C-alpha cells in the first residue's frame, strides 16, 4: 500500500514569463502563464518564489515544514544562480558581491561569486536584448537569502544589470536533465 501522505518534492524548470503560482491574481482578464499549465499534482505548492522574468529551478512540495525550510532565509539553504550581466565584471566588483552589497533594504549577506564561461542552456523565449556595443559575461552567484529580486539588485548595484537569470540549484537539488517547462520528482 502506498503512503499518500509521504512528502512529495517536485523539481520544476520554470520558463521565462511564467508566474510562480497556480493562479494569476493579476489584473482582470489577465492571462499570464501559471504553474497550473505545467503541473497537475494536487496538494503541492511552491517553496519560495522565482520572478516571472527569471528562469530555472522552482521546488514544489506538499509538506509545509519542508516548504518553510526551503523558503525561509533563517535556514540559509544555498541557492545558485547563473546570471548573464551587462559588461565585463571586474575583480573589484566581484569582491563587492562576495562581501555583501548595500541595497535599499540593507546589506546583503556575503555571497559566493565567480565568473564562468557561458553555460550551455536552452534558448530563452523571448531572447535577451543584445546590444552590439555592450559586451556581456556570465557569473555564478550563490546566496543564502531570498530577498525580492535580490540577484538582479546586487548586480545592478555593482554596475552590471542582469540580462538573463537562471536559478540552477537550491540546496542539493539542481536543474540537471530537466528541460524548461518540465518537472521530475525528487
């Protein structure tokens, strides 16, 4: 006999432009894509959020304690982001990201930050706006907080706005072998 109360963990690769919720509580007549178009499992809910204009790993679970453990900053679960940023980021700017960045809502905690080669990812739809006169580069940022739009605000604060943002991992869970718009059970 199977246990229907066993904790379920769903790893979902959230595409660009999809809301991190099952219904669109936006404006009347709004029809933004939601999780319900991709996941039809009763009783699971997102553990944390991922902005509509960000892509990548979103965890869903039916276990409230696990949900808060994943989402609550007090548990310091590391989240790894791959960010394509405008310009070439200098060592001094990387060091600021590592030490912590002063934002309007206070100083961020120290982060792991490194420049990386462009990762092999799926094409984004729609593609980022490319400006021939402005180069870009990729960084990998590991944070243990989850402030609203934190990675985007951190890169902008050091002069390098984020062009594309992909959450690659939360704790030990990663996007390995999960195509955009698809999910698997952990």
